[in-house]
C-alpha cells in the first residue's frame, strides 16, 4: 500500500524523534516555540508574514507531537495552547486589580466641544490640550495579565470590577502574544478590544446559515459569543483579532514608565502587542474633528467595524488631575458614529420584477432612521433567504445599512413574535404580467418567463438608456414608464422612432424638454461598441465583461458569431456567462432587434487610439486625490492610451497616490515603482 506523502513525513518524523533524549527534545521544543511565536507576531501583529500558512501549521504539528511524546515539557504559554483546551464547566470570576472604566459618549461635534471646554475649565487653562485619537473598536473589552512576560490570565470587563476568567479562549487569539518581547515587566495588565473582522463575520454567518444555526446580528455579537464559549476549540475556529489601547496598573513596569497615552501605545508595541496604526495625536479640537470625519469616511472600507473614535487626553499628569466621575474618566470620551443597524417592523412584503425577469422580494418597513438616513425598504434577496432567516410579515427585524448598498434584513428578533406574523411565498404568477414564475435549478432566483412583461421591458429600457450605456440624458425612469404605459415603445429600437410631437403628446411633457430628449436620443447613436454591448442588457454582462468581449473579438459581428468555446476562452468569462452571451446572440428576436437598432443609424466609434502619451503604461490608483475622482482619473489615463489595473505588481508602471493611500502604496515602494501625485500626473498628460 502506498501511503500519502503527508503520512510518510509524519512517520519519518516520529521515528527520527523516537530516540531523542529529553534534553534534545527540550531544546527542539524551545526552538519551535520561539520560532512559532516569532512567525505568529509577524503574521498577526505586523501583518507581514515570512512563512506560508502550511509551513506554520507543519511546525505547530511538530511541536504538538513532541509535547505529546514528552508530556513533562508541556507548558501553559506554548503556541499549542492556541488550539483550545478541554471545555470548561463554567467561567471563574476574576476581580480586576484596577477597575476597568467605561467611557462617556459624545454624539455630535457640539458635544465633543463641550467635552473639550469642560476639560479646559477643570484644568483652569485656555490653551489647547493634546489629545490622542483612536478608533473605537466595536468588540469587547478584555484585560490580559502577563507575569514575568508570560501570559497569565485574561478576563472580560464584566461590571468593571469583576469579570470572568476567559484565559483559555483568549489564548486562541493569534494577535495576542503568549510571551512578551523586549524589556519585560514583572506584571503587566494590557487592556484592549477583542473583535471579529468583517470577512470572518461574513464567513461565520454563511457557515451558520448552511448549518441552519442562528445568525449573529453583527461582528460584535459574534466576537462576544465566541469569547463566551466554554469550549475554547470553538473559539479557536472563530478567528478573532485584537488591538491593545491601554494598561491597567503600571506599578510593576521596570525602568522608565510611560508618561502619556502615546508613550503607552509605543511601549505596548515594543512589548509585541498589536496596536492600531490609525491612531493620531491631535493638538487642537479642530484636528480632532477632522480625525473623526476621516474615520467616518474610512469606516466602510476598514476590514473591521468601528463605532466611533475615542479621544483621550495624552498627558498622564493631566489625566490624573482630571480624575474620574462615576465609572468614566473625565479625560476621555467616545465620539460615536451614527449607528448602521436598527430594529424595525416589516409591514408588508412586495415583489419587484427586474430587467432579466428576476423577482426580488422587498420588505416594506416601518420607517426608521439608520445612521442619518430614513430607511423604509430592505431587500430580502430571494425565497431561500426568506426561508433560511425565517422572515415573516409583522416580524421585528434587525436591519443594516452599509454604504450605498440597499439595506438588508440581518435577522429576526424572534422573542418579539406574537404569533400573528405571516409567512411569505413568492407568487407563482408574475405580479405585473401574470406569466408563470419559474425557479431554475441550482438558482435561488425566481423569474418571470413572460417575454412581453412590461416590468422587464421598462427595466431593460431604463438600463439601455442609462448613463454608462447609451447615455440618453433626460430619459429617466419616470418618462420610460410613461412611454411604455402609453405604448409608445415596446422595445429598445422604438426609442429611435420617437418624435418631438409624440413626446409632447404625453402628459407633463413640454416642448423644450421634448426637444432636448430628441437631441439626446440622436446623439446616442454615436457610441462605442462596448457601451452598446453593455446596453443590450445581456444577462451576466456588466461593463467589464462587455469591454473584454470587444477587446477579444473586435466587432459586433464577431461577437455574435463566436462559438461557445471561444467565449469561454476569454479570461473573465466563465461557463454560465458564455452560455448567456451565446444564447442571447442566437435568439431570433434579439437578432432582429439588433438589426433594427443598427438600421436606425447606430454606429460605433473607432476604438480609442491607444497611441496616447500613456500608451503601454499601466497605472494603479490609490487613496483620495485632491481634485479628481477615481473614475475621472481612470478615464483620463485611458483617454491617453494608458491602462488602469486594480493591484500593484511588477507590471505596474506608475502608482497615482492620493491621501490615505494604504497597502498599495506600501507595495509600490517595496517594488520601487514610481509614485505620482496628482500634480505630477497632470504634468504627464
Ligand atoms: S479606552 C477609560 N479605547 O469602548 C478608558 N476603549 O465605553 C476605557 N473601546 O469598554 C476604554 N475602542 O470596550 C478605549 N480605543 C479604545 C476603544 C475602547 C473600543 C471600547 C471598550 C470600552 C468601551 C467604552
């Protein structure tokens, strides 16, 4: 029998180690522990790994095997402890030596200015105070105690005085060192926030949905739920993260003690703790406001959730003078962001029909303010989502709004159920044209099969005329609906038969706007091929696929005639997309419609001359430019024959960097790629 390589390697390893003396094993174990902690720090704290995950796992496995072979050499701060231990019966209580305080909140600029004024009044000064501004991590506060540089215990905040000993669980968090580096204090109480990043949260909920387990409403609940696990093996799977932002007592720090919050963060970093790099020292209240606003802008794009910023007086002498009121220090405030999540009630569920006939159930909600925006609708995606989350009409639900995307129902608050809630099923007939609704196999989406469904027609035409497609300015949703309702158009090409008189014949259409519309329609006949292909509304063909098609096949005639196989050979086109394109161009009705469109005078602009000043050059954009938006800069580069790529690689010629440029800029520096400011770039073109 042939054994796989993996097993052979383990057997070889065991037999090689069989005759090891305890002394040899000790040396090897110590080296492995040191190396593993070193790589752990590089990976989880510095975000700059030196070895692959597989290498790390092999070393960890090797250490585990050795520790099992020599149980006397086991130790509480060995990296093998990160894999979780025996489940606990219950958590022991832990009383903090120094109480863990909470923070007072400020919900507006005025409230922050009041905080600043209060501090100045208290300190009897009119000079500006130096603040340290940090992100307010949306997780849970933890204290980790190190004795003689080794992880000793970790506890939750609890009521601030007594929390729970969650050491086993905290040890599974890779961003938390089990041994400190540098000049080690006798005892150290590190304070910080354990949290789950957005990607881990999404994955966790996806898994839970698949396993029909209840979902977590947000990353904070997921992190708290994971820390409250009695079985630390489960916590180990949850991929928690950690940022430290302070210390408990400082009495036992050797040498010079930090004199400010800033120095504390510096010291924590030196000891090997993970500290957020977004932290900033601010010398005036105005700088604090700018920090807040920038953090609010960055909020969506950060890999973890923050719910505000924390402003702390930097100087410890001033902190001491300010002291504490009730359970919060006078020297710090949590300057909160508007919440992204609220609960409300689903009043009804309606179905919308899209351009491809897809039926989307939409929850109509009791209006609620979410982060400054009134939300009255949330997408329910499809029937599967409704069933999995068991969403019913009348339910109280958590809704979340993130950026510009349509608000979503995260989960149902089942404890609020009265028994009067009603289940919802997508209708078997299209609510608009009464055609059959089908749900294709292995597709979650239900579709109306009606070829003349007015809803599909309207959405298809709205897409056809939209800005990034044929760009007919002035032809918005309202007018398209009016045109379809009054039967002036029943397919895309009918738009080109419209006349000023016909438009003016409709309600609320004046001469001037009709004239403008006709002009915009005429203007649209001159179009690039890729826009036209995108405008056709072929299922699965967005702007970038349309562009790839044109690049690969050159003309509409070629695109409409290529084989399925040739389509699949285009780099970003897979089987489903290829099939969709192929069947679109082989459908008799579509062929006729395309011919009709062309007969109306649509003609394609020659592809942009690639011989501009930037011809052959690849750019990567990062950060916010002072005057141009990203899409404007992209267009400018492309207009001059250059290409814009998403990621920095050896093939990148220039990186155009604005403010708040992040990892792309770092990578460009590492690769020695020229970095341009907006001004330098403008000079080039
Ligand atoms: S300092 C006395 N800094 O916010 C200072 N807290 O309501 C106590 N938090 O319980 C905390 N990020 O869970 C501080 N950068 C940060 C923080 C932070 C999140 C949490 C922490 C605390 C709560 C205060």
